[in-house]
């Protein structure tokens, strides 16, 4: 995006993949065969099952707590600290 390259164009995507050290032939095969789309849809299914509503997401406490979006470090840190330092039988304040 910084270089305003159109990644919707397959040749541009393959060029960027090669520049980043990825295997453009393997990437092309995954796209053409549908394997990449199948993996993406599987990920969507997993995220839906976990109640994920946005990106990035943090699933904690065996799925009982989900944080997502543009969270500040302090919020994430407070939630992790709460889960690490308080017994399971106590209610979390986060």
C-alpha cells in the first residue's frame, strides 16, 4: 500500500511475494487450486465459532473473554495480568 501497488492484480501479487522471499509458484498454485480459499474459509469458520467480531482479536480464559479491535496496551496488559494473578474461582474485573 505504501508503494500504491495494485495487489488485486495477480502478477503484482506474485512479484511482491518473490520480493519478500516467498515461493510465487507455490502461492499461485494455492490460489488457482482453491486451496488458499479453502484455508481462508476454514479460518472464518473457526473465528465464527469462537465469537470473533474483529481483528485483531485476543481470545482468553478458555474463550470466556474476547478482546478485539484497536486496544491500548494497558487494557490488554491489565486483562492478562488479571487472568494470571487471580484464581479461577474469583470473578475477573476485566
